[in-house]
C-alpha cells in the first residue's frame, strides 16, 4: 500500500538523514528500486515525471503497476508514489490516478499565482491524505525540455509558500538536473541555511542529486534537506551496463537477446546505485 511522504520526511528531518526519491521509467526500474528499498529496510519515494507518466501509458497505469508490485513483492517498507515537477493539470490527474504524493511546480508563475494554486492544492491533498511538495526558485538544467541555470531561491518567498501548509519545499540552491558542467560553482549553503532558518521544521528537497559530491550532500542534509531526488545517475548506470553486455556480444550467445537477460545487468546497476545513495543519505534501516 502507498503512503504519503509526510511522515517519512518528518522522521528524516528529525533524524538528520534524507529519503531518496528515485524516478521510475518502466517496470524494471520500479522493481529494482522497490526490491532495493526492502533489502536496505529504507523508506523510498518513487518519482514520476510527466514525460515518464506519458511513456508508461498514463498515471493510472503507473499507480496500478506500483500498487500491484508492492503486493506481489511483499514490500513492507514505506513507499510514496510522487509526481515530479507537476503542472497544475497533472497534479489533478495524479490525484485521480491514486498517487500518494504530488509536486506542484509553480515556480514559473508569478508568486501570487503560485500561492493561489498551491493554497488550493494544499486543501485537496489534506482531504485525500496526500503529501504536497512546492518549488521556489527554478532548479537548473533540463527538465522535460525546459532549461534553467540553477537559481537561488528567495528565503522570504520560501517562507511564504511553506506557510501555506505544504509538506515539503524544493528551494533552488544552485543545483541543476542532469550532469553538472565542469564550471559548476557548487551548492549555495548560504541560501540553504537562510531558507532553513525561515521555514523551521519544514523538510527541504534537493533536486538534481546526480553528481553532487558526497560531502556536499552530507552538508545539505545537516542543514535540513530531508529528500533528495536521483534520476540521471540511475539512467547512466543502466545505460553503461547495457552497453557493456551488448559490446561483449552476450546478446548473440544462446538466448541472450531475451529482454529479461538483456536488461538484467542494467537492473543490477540500478540496484547498486540506489543502494549506494541510500547509504549516503542515511536512510538504511529507517523504515
């Protein structure tokens, strides 16, 4: 059964660790992440972008697959199914589809409109027992075709949105989606500390967790980050393992072309990546 991310993030904030949000792209991805979470006895958040939702035949297909998989694999650790960077319209689609958590990305709206739409979604999510993430200051890099440079959020705007009753807040602190460029200046801990001070006990979210050095991740957690999003890193690991399998000619040996064999090394690579992140984030045995 799916749970809201609210409790797991309150516990993470109090315990000074972070819960990983790992984005899912297909059945293999979902299974690998769920099995690893169970093995590590860690809470987990499955992230679904609008693009991935569309690719997997809609949000309802995704929600039904995840729920059935939790039953079939006998997953007992807390699992939240979360819309990543949702538009206003997608939020309502996920509420109807049976997701347990959503992110409304109103960062591109004028602050007044972001506030109005967030206020409305806070009410709907509270009625449904779902958790809601909001964003202030756009996260850089490419996200479904939109490229941003990694702005730093205004701590006062963060407080304004946090006070509306959302459960978690993504604040831009110079982080970006995808691979980090060579000239990336690093995270702005000054911004993070200022935001943390303004929003108090509100769990903070770090997007673009791929490629941020381990020491920066640990420092971010110490300053109130309780949820860290990982997507690109799992994709890179999966692609590298699949490439190795094909380049070694294993798909031409026996039934090596069978997708269950062809994709197996990639699945193991996802599991290894998720395991490594859960250890770094400190969520192991926190279920």
